[in-house]
């Protein structure tokens, strides 16, 4: 009887350890650093790689790590039904043309979904809602701004009664844009919709993973949560 072959590690054919690859991806995606900044910081640690290697590794492994984080989070939150979503769209310039990055944030400030479109009409809002609901399931309350595309799309999906709108109610979604804005400035903006969609999805999941809400906890709890998040990161794709 033939034995089942254990699948090869995704890191196997790269001339570096998995720990180095995870460190490179974490530094570039999590912090507002350029490719050459990451190269310089790694050189101080005795790791000599080119900035193009940093670009290749985050493109190759970033989506894999983000998908693993997202899958684990959805599994943990599957039994939780008292979700309150905050929806908002941010303007992003790509080659001088305005695009829209739709984002859904939960009541804890974690980014659930990111979706890039050229327009912000009913059709775009409907696609965004379907994507978020299919992935995360039902939601109790959805907080939005005054954009008319939201009620039109929600009416078609039969969830218009769950909508809330009001001044300052959507600040959680507005504040969630800030980390990505910092990255956008460091990257000197995006050049393609595909690149924006890819980076926004990866950045959102990595940000969620390391977001310990420092302002709500004491120092000891924060250090414990930070250590646990780092340990889980080091075990990704093990």
C-alpha cells in the first residue's frame, strides 16, 4: 500500500528560512516602510537580501498569510451573531483617476472586507454587500453614511431594516482608513486596481492580527496579547 505523501512546504524552494520570510512580510505590510527601508533594517540584523526580494516575498506569501489569518478568524467568530458593521468608502487615486475602496469594519474595529471599484453606484455597493455577507454571514446592524447607493443595494437584498445612519456613528469606519493612508503615502500611491485590491486585503488582515487596542488595556494585558499575536504569526503556514 502506497503511503500518502506529505505536501511540500510553500517555503521549500526559496533559499531562506520560513522565519525570515515571515519577518520580511510582517515588516513591510504592518509598518509604513518602503522596500529599501526593510532591506536596510534587515541588514542591521545580519540578513542580506535585496529590496526586490522583499517585493517578491510579500507578493508571493502576503496573500497566503492573510488568507490563513482570515480563515481562522471567521472560524472563531462563526457562532457570534451580534455583529455591528460599519461601512464606508475611501477615495484612492490610481494614475490620476479616482477609484473607491469599500470597507466593512466590525464593532471592534477589525476590517472585515475590502473591495475596489471604479464607481460607487448601486451595482458596486451590491457587489460589495454580497461579497461581505457571503464570507461573514448575517449581521444585526449595518451603520453607513448618507450615500444613496447603500439603501438601494440593501433594499434589493432585503436588509434595509438593519441600516443605521447618523452623525458620528460611522467614526469607527473613518478611523480604520488611517493606517492604509499612511501606507499609501509611503508607497507613493497605487498604480493598478489589482495592486490596490491585493495590498488592501493583505494589509487589513495583518493589521487585524496585530491590533491589540492598546488604549483599552493595561500594559501587562497588552504585552500578553502582543506576544500571543507574534507567536501565532510565526506559526502561519507551518
